[in-house]
């Protein structure tokens, strides 16, 4: 049976013999329905109105409509007696198809509700017949009724009929009021119609009074409800004497119960939950048909003045009063979520009315009352009053009722409503008997044969799973296994209800994983925070409080785990992770992603309905978020996710993730971002042996070539190497490079660019990937992106992270120092040319003594002590200013420093004389210069000497003559080139610089020549004015 119409009232009329599942009876009945519809539709048999006098009279039309309505009602009752999922192939399906074949049938009913026909005098019988016929087709025709009520005139007219006086003595007036209320019970499902009707104060007030009138008319149920609530209050008073109430309620004042004063039923119950509720009354086992007759008979006593119907196939007062009760309760319930109705409802004792109707054994009354309660539970004031009156125990007692299977959807709606408020849920779960019964009912409904009931149960557990007690119960009763089955069953849905069920199951699974994710993040935070600050800053989680898993808290938990990823590698596998892996949870999630991928690749998304597209995208998003949390909280699961093979598509998990990252869906921004987040967690798996990105820097001069070769790629553990190899085979590099220029969704463009860069940085752990990126000149592409502005200005922080990550990737791939990579990537071309010209025009100077000291240390380090001593004596070096050799070990340098701290013996006089040359007088220096000039040849002697040298030089061989002259490389040239290279790495080089230092510990950096700040301190202005005034006075 279609559970959309569960609890829909059906009239209690005697069964007709001609309505059965016998093929011959069905054929005869279909022929009769066809003939009647032909008579009802005016132009069906006479389109040119040539025989207007042969048309049936108005009384015959009313009788035919009532017969057709009764036939459809009987066929619907026959359909509900069997567990059929669809009406196709059943008697009701054949009859409704006959009505659909006549295009003017529903138009004829609409015209009869227009003002020309409906406003005629003494037309209640015709209007009642039309409304009844519409109600008979309502189970499959709700959309037409809602569209019909969009007409304001028809809506006002139907509302006026439903708002008729309850003391009417006309049978047709009672029928019209009942059927009009039934039409509104279907039309109020639309929010736009409910917004209009709820503003009709007189109608809402009359509905509430009518519901209270019917509850008081059921005297037995009313007396039982009053006794039950009094027993609850007595036990509460006894328990409050022995212990103080530990859980308070929002209301501070104690309000009087409606049962305390039976004369005044307008007082609502108090708003605090009882500590020990009274046991609910045992469920009645009366036959439903007998109970229908009992309630109908008791309600019919209220309208004894109305005579029985004189026309066949019309309903009498007894069934009409029961239908009116059900339709009234449904209308009140559908408007129960509106705040405008709450005050009037509490004034008319809606809680007492609900408790009274829950003491009835009628299934339809129970279903309608549970739906009313579920809507009013949106208000905390009603919820606390209902809990205080013991209503929850009555609802939970329905599980032991023999008609529990017929109340699955209504009970599921109540569970959903109770869980919608965290405060109400906390109060309910604080009591052991209530908690166990509530969660047990939820698990039962999770396996219900009705889709709507399962959907409400899934939503219920998605809301209560943040509570520790509910989480433990859910895991202990295989709730995760049930969720996986619902998700897999929804991959190929046959109806919109099944699609929604699969969507809610994915959402519930995400909430479940988020809870464990939050618990892990909070545990890591407590371990990492110091003991002194933990007591003041860390908020301890109370057992009864729910875990905070909203979006803001989730991002904080992600940041904590990303900051402590090595700690997650050392965490042991927990029970829920083991169960998740054992149930093949990653496979279930990858199947959801594969459905999205295959459908997007084979179908044009714009041709699909909006609801179907949203269903595909949101299920894929939930799956990606779950995979992100799993790979972040439990990194070893990344290997299973990447290598899992789907049997249908023969694709691995990593391939599916990369396909999702390259999707062309209209709402692809969230999908691409989610897929890249999972890929980043897989390829960036950290371990104790991994290097950090800041370690990718240019080695010092003392680093050997072997060390440079070994440090060209980061070390990766074996599982990470398997993932990197698979990623290289599945073209992950190509996908990430294409996503670096992603701009289809401007809102996510900057984040996707950052994630793509992080994925490439993780892939560069593989030396093969590093070589590929180096050959593809990834540095040039990233340099262009770094110099660009962010796509959206509000994403400036994301762009800053992208710059940092891109520079790390450039530094690692190009094997250059980070500073050089930064300047190379960030400077534009014009700036690079300008800096090159400045560096080329700069005169490089240095202290020659520092170079000699370095040569001396180099000779000492290689054991050439004699040469070092000769250099020291001849150049008169001051060794106290020298620094230890850069190639000396750290221990030796430390020993040298220790030796330097100890006093040294004085040197010999001869040795010290070498440092101080003898001073010469002016005459001695003049004589020395004259002797040097005499030894040199004159200007004319130079040419003769050159010719003699040429004539006397041996003849060179032809092979030697062809060789070019090799220009000698001097040490000074090497040093100057080294200093010029340092000067080129300055962020702001200048052409005039002080002498370079060869022995400084830090590299060269040009002085800052930035312009002075615009703000000048006042004292500088005063000094300038003072100096200027003195100058003027002096002049």
C-alpha cells in the first residue's frame, strides 16, 4: 500500500457485493463506471449540444456522483486490505484510469465549484456530491485538489463551507461541511494555501473548538484520559518529595493542569517533565469495524435531529460525524506548526484533546492524532506540556498495539518531531525506560515496509545520534548495517520517496561519522593542550549533552586533525572503524559516487528534473564528506578507498574520485572541491618518516653531490608509495594540472586551485612525478598564477595559502632555495629585467684579507700546515678574526671555540716580526724605486725584446695552432661571481652597496631603501622648524 495515504479517513459504509477482485465483476463495474462518467460529462457524447433535452436531471446527476464516489471508496477499502504497493492492476487503478481517459471530467468538477454553479440557492446537495467525488479521487489526485485551491474564490468558498455551524440540522449541510473539511485536509499540505487559511482567525478558532467538542463527546475516553493525567501528577508529586528535580524547564512558573479543574478546560498542562510517568493503559483489542460503529453511534447521538438519507448511496449522520472528527483533527494538525495558532490551541486545551483521542482504539483516530501531535511538537511549550501530561508513554505504548503496523508513518512523524528539539530530546533520553522504548521504536521503524516510516526513522537517528546513549544503542543494534542497506537500495530508486529515503540515509551516515570525528578531534586537543591551560580553556563534555557537529564545529575539528596528522597515524583502530571497514563502507560510498559519475556522463543534467539533480549532487556530497573524514581520521583507510574495485564499472576508487573532480555537472563546484579534498588526504598521508615541505631547500656549499641526489624526492612509506603509483597510472597529474585553471564556479575557484596544488605537492613525493613536473615546467605555470589576483576578493586568505603551497612545490621540483623560488615566481618580467640590470651595474667589492683567511682555513683543513703558515706569515693575517672552516665537523668547531677561550702561549719574536715590516726613510725608499727602474727595459728596448722572443720561440704544431686560447679562471672572478649571485637573490637590489662580507654567517642582503612613511612624528616637525628658524635668524 502506498503509505502517502496512511491514516486517510474512509467512510464506514456497508460492503457492496458487486465490488470484488473477481474479473467478471470488475469488468461489469468498469462498464457501469464508464457509462456514468459519460452521462456526467456534458459534451462527452453530444459535442454539438443537439440533444440538450435528453440530459439527466440534477437529482440524477447527484445520485450518479454519489454512486461513483461510493464505488471508488469501496475499491479503495478493498485495495488497503492487501499489502499492495501500487494501484496499477487493482480495481481502484482501473476505475481511476477510466476517469483519467475523460479529459473533461475533472474540468467538469472544477466548473461546478465556480460561483455560477456553487452559489445557487439550495445547492448544498450538488456541492456536497462534488466535494465527495473529489475526495474519492484524492489518494492519487492530491495535486489537482491543491491546484484547484489556488483559485482564491474556490478556496474562500470551501473554507466557508467547512466553517459552518456545528448545530446545523440539515443532512446536506453536514455533508458539505464534512467533505469541505476533507478537501482542506489535503489542500493544507501546500504551504502557500496554509499561509492563507491560518490567517482566517474565525476558521481556526472554530476548528479548535470543534476538535475539543468531539473529544468531550467521547465520554469514556475523556474520563480515562483525565484519570490517567491525574495519576501522572500524583506520582510526580510523590517523587518530588523524595528528591529535588535535577532537570529544569524553560518556564519558571508552575502552570495549572487542565485536569485539575474540569470545569475550565482552557488551562494547559504545566511545562516540566514528570520524573516517573504512570504506566499507560493496556491497548484495546476491539475489532476496528466494531469500534467504527461504536464511535459513529456515540457521535451520531449529537445530531439526532438530522434524519437519515432518503437517497441511495448517500452517507448518513453516523459515518459523517466520524469523518468530520478525522478531517477536523487533520486540519488542525496541518496548521499546528504556525505560531499564530499556538496561543489559541493552548487556550482550547489541545494537549487534553490529544490525550483523550489517544485513549481511543480506532486506528484512523490514532493516526490523525499522532500527526497532529507531530506538528505541534515544533513548539517547545507544547512539547513540555505534552511530556508532563504523560503523552510520550501513550505514544510509546502503541508499539504493543496489534494495529502498530498501520501506524508506522504517524509514529515515525512523532519520533522525528521529538528529535527536532535538542532540549526535548535531552529530557527524554535522561530517563532510562523512556530512552530504551523510544530508541527501540526507532529501530523497529527503521525496518518498516513503508518508505515514509523508514524515512522518518532515519531522520530521527540522524538527529539523536550526537547523544552518547543513542549512539551506543544505534551501534549495538546494527544500525550501521541497516543504513548501508538503505543507501545501496537507493542507488536505483523507483519513486521519489525512495530517492528521499536514500538521501536521508546518506545524511544520517554523515552525522554518525561526524560524531566519531568530533570525539577524536576533542581527544587530540585535550592531549596536545598543556595541563595548565586545559582546565581553564577546555570545556568538558557532559554525558547527557549532544556532541557539537554543526558545520562550524566540523571545520574546527578538521583544522585540529590536519594540524596533528602524525598523531592520527599512531592512533589505534577503534571499534566503529573496524565495523565500518568490515561492512564495506568505502565500497558503499564509492557506489554512490559511481552512480553520480555514470549518470552525469551519459545524461544531460539540464534535461533532468531539478529534484533529481539535487538528489544526485547532495548524495555525492555527503559521500565525499564522509570519505574526507575517514581518510583524515584514519589514514590507513586511504589505501582501501583508492584500491577498491567496483564490479559493475570495473573502476578503482581513485579513478572514481578523479572522475568526480573532472565532472561537468552544473553544480560541480562542491563536487570538485570534495573530491580533491579526499585525493589530498590520500596522497598527502603523513608519517614519521616523511619530510615536511619546509625541508625542501637548496643545500649549502658544503653539501656533496650525493646528498643532493638523494634529497630530490621525499621519502614515502610503502602504502603511500602504492597510492602514488596508482595515482600516476590514473592520470592524477593531468587532472590536477587542469584544475589549476578551474573557473567554472567562481565561488570555489580559489579553493579548488589550492587543493589541486596541495595534491601535486603530495604527488611530488614520488621521484617519477617530480621529474614529470620538472619537464612540464610547472614552475612557470604556478608563477603566472601566483602573480594573478584571487578570483574573488573575499578569498584572499585562500589565495595566500595557495601562494605558499605553490612556492613550496616550485622549490621542491626545481631544487632551488625557497627565497630564489619566491622571487623567481612572484616578480613580473619587467621587474626581473630591472633587477638584472641593477645587478650587472653593481660594483662588487670585498675585503681581500677575508679571502686570504678563508684560504688559510682551507689549507689547514686539508692538512697543508706548512703552506698555511707561509701564507699567514707572508700576508700578516690576523687569525683572531678568522672563523672555523665550513667543512669542519661541529665537534671540531666546538673544540676550536673551547681552545680559543683558553690562553695561548706567546709567539716567537721572529714569527711576530713577519707581521710588522721594517720602516724605511724617504731616501731609502727613493733609492729602492730608482733601482727598480734601472732593472726594467726602456721603451725602445721593449720592441727589440719582443722581436727576439718571437724569432727565438719554437714553431708550434698545426694541431696546437688551431686550438683556441683558454682564458684562465682566477679565484677573484669566482668569488665575485658568487657574491653577484647573492646580490641577485636580494628582493630589492641596489647598484651601490657596501663591501661584501665573506665571513658573515648570513647571506648578503641589500639595505632597505623603501620610501619613508607618510606619517611624520610631531617632534620631527618641531625640530625641523627650530633648525629652520635658527638658520633664518643667523642669516
